[in-house]
């Protein structure tokens, strides 16, 4: 008999969540409080009346271009009111949004676009929309989003009939890493969007007076399901900081105080950076974090609570440390025993089915470690590939007829409750702790990375005979990606060249921060790569050879908060993350007058390598 875990908030689990598409939930506020602010970005504030009108007008424009129910619309926009309008418009006509990462190279995006076959692309990139046709990764019609002054217009579209959507209709396609070297597209239904919006509104205590900050990357389903829809479905105000603030925690905190933010949801690295700041009492009362391992608790002295959550694109949010609220485990309420290790990922959501199974598919007894399997209201439809779906979304013998359950690949243990570790019916009702993975997937900066995908790209680089990728812990305990290569006799490219080649094919989080050259890769008896035998990159410090290297090393150290940095010390292996890389790029731009991007730090992560960028820029000036 398989054990199914009880919801951590049974009262809410017993309340049936009636399906309504998210645009219908939001439209209700356009009638109830039409002039209340819905979305505020750096360009404009849009009311609920204006949001309904603008999304209706853009829906009509999409229809005029032949886009209809069942089509896919590629969306290539930053966090903005225009992005919210676009996603709502796509939903209104019964189409699905393909959310694209604006920071990813064209070759990477082309892989998703080729498989999803969108009818149109919506982008504000001047290169893409100059002649109405995409030239890098899409050869169909390209539409501009509505400009900010048009978004604020209250004029309704002549044709305002919305598609009659059902819970299993496709809402969006989300990109994620793949185990075979080919990235996957997750199919997210409207059921999931609606359930997440309504459930979070209850459990996170979101009402019309809340002011939520949108801090997650725009292309993730976390942004739509966890941030945008829950706040707008509650009639609250969604506030969007400019992109540069996400790399400057101190300035972001000032922006949050100035805009009277009450709740925010941040990736783990950003949440930890914010929680380390000195916060005066203010209106922020809840900060949630997730998408990656949270390494440390927020201080008890913070004037707000920090809570952890767990989820995946395939199942949205499935656990939260704030459930139930009366017995939450957050930075404010955690006991000394809780603080002995990393924060737990929490109790499972109402409407979800969880099981913890061993390698043979048997229930794990007590607090043993096993793989987490998840089913229920949050489950995605599967992947675009039927074969990939069959591997991970399996029939659920313990669920309703025809239901499926998802193998997460995450190892967890059930920790007993602080008060009672068993309910009267013998069903476990504990807190889940994350214990790693049972496969080769890792998370870098909150994004999933499959080693096979990185290795396949490495093997495509000239001169690379064999390749492996592995995750290592840097000096601050963060996970970083390292590439291991065996060269053929003709291989001459240096490590900067390798990084630049990969940066043209992969998003930033999938490019190794360091490379190690080996005469051969270690293998086990099954002739598979033995990742545990791969050497850790050397962190021996080498002094700078000239004043330029020395000054860049000083900037590296300043951005990292360290006393010093050697000329060949790798920025990321010393503990650097995307936030600190953004700070380093800004400092170098100010120091030398050369425009520097985060990707430049990624492809040239030592001060010696980076000095070459400055020298070339000065020579070309």
C-alpha cells in the first residue's frame, strides 16, 4: 500500500477552488475597483480598467493577424506592464504564451521556437522588429507590444469576446533544461494558473491593500503563477523595479521602502542579500524565496518574515514553510533546532498529492530519505515531447482514475511536526527537508541545469575530444558549474574562447565558470564518467602583473566583499553570483568608461582575462 501525505493546510484543501481563468479573475476588479492601480513599472501605472481595455485591444490585434485558439505566441519582453497586457491578451483569445529568456543567445532560443512553432512573436527588441520579421531565431511576423501611453488608454476593443477556456487548455510553454542534451518545454494549463492565483491569495494573505514586488525573471513560470496572477487576482498592486536594481540589493531595498512594498518573492541569492541588510521598520511584512537551495535563515531581528518554498515548472509551487500559518517555520518563528541547518522546504500545498518513495518505488518509512513524487491540481500537462512526458509523468495508482504523478528527482525526508508527528489516522503530516538530487541535475542561480546539455555543447567546440560538467561549491557555499575537457591534438582554444563560444549558445547560468583540462576523463566500471573523481579547480592565488590587473582585482574584491583577489582567481569560484557580477560590471564601467555587461564577467572571470577586454577597448578608442 502506498502512503499519501496529507495537505499541510487541510481547511483550505477542503475548500473547492472553482476554476476561473486568470483574466476573468482580474477583470472582476476592473468592475469593482476600476481606477485602483494594478501594475506600476518604471514608465507608467496602469489601473484595472486600463489593464482590461489594453489587453482586449491587443487581443483584437492578435486576432487580426490570424492568431486564435490553440496557437502559440512567442513573448520576448522584459518585466513590465506591457508584458502583463500581452500575456492577458494571449489568454483571452485562447492561445498560449511561449515565454522567452531575453538574456539567452539566439541559438538557444531558436531551439524552443522551432519546436513550439509560434504563430507570431511579440518583442520590443529594435533589432527584431525593425522590419517586422525576426532574423535571428524566428522568421514569422513580429508584433510590437502596446507602448506605455496606449496601455493607459481606457478605450475598449470593438471585439471583446473572450475564448471559453477550460481548465486543461494550454496557458503557456516554459523552457527548462533537458537530460538528453535537448531542452524541454513544459506545458502549463490554465487550471494551474487559476489554482495558484486563488490558493496563494488565501494562504499568503494577499488582499487588495497589498503591494507586491515582481523580482523574478520574466521568462519563468514562477513570475506568472507565483507573482503576477496572485496579486492581480486579489485586486492588489504589482510593482516592477527596473532591471538594474535587481543587481544592487541596497538600492532595491530603498526602492521597496519608497514604494511601500508589503510582500515580495525573490530568488535565493537575492533574498539572502536583502535579508543581510539593515532594515528599519516599514510596510514589508513577508519575503518568500525559493527556486534554489536557501543556505541561511533570515535574522530574527528583521522587521519582516522570510519564508521558504519548493516547486518545479512541472508542478508549480508544491510546498511552503508558511503552511499552515498558525504553525509556520519562518525567520521569525523558527526554533533553535530549526536553525541548526538550512531552512526546510515546508509542508505540501492543499490540492496536491505527495509521496516519498525509495529506489524500488516503496514508501519510505519514518524520516528516511526518498524521492519526492507529486500529483494534484498543480500538475502540468507534461512536456511538448510525448516521449519525455512518458518518462516523468506516470500513472498514479493512488490518485483518481486517469490521474498522473510527476517524478521530481528531488530527494527529501519528512521531518516530524514540532507538536505532533502523527495524526489520528496515521497519515504523516510533517515538514519536508530537501536532501539533494537522485540524478545529475543541479540548480545554478535558481535555474535548472542538466549536465548532458552542457556537455553536448562543450563537445561541439573545436578541439574538444571529450567533455564533462560538474557542480562544485565555491568559497561561500554556492553551487557553480565547472567544465572538464580532453583536447584533441589540434585543440588550441584558450578558456576565454571556450566560454565565449558557449555564451553564444547557452544562457548565462549554463556556461561553466571555470575549465579544467585533463589527459582523460575518470570513468567507473560501467564506463560512465565518474563525477566524484573529477578534480576541484585550484584556487591558488597569483599576484597581478601590472597596474590594470591589480585595479581590476581590487574591483573584484570590492564586489565580492573580500580583502583581496589574485590575478587568476575566478570571480565565481570565490563566491560570486549574478548580483555581485552585476555590481562588478557597474564598477568597471564607472572606472574605465568602457560599457561592461554581466556576460563579460562570466566569459572573462579572472582579472587577468578581463584586463584584455579593457586593453582592446582602449586600443579601439
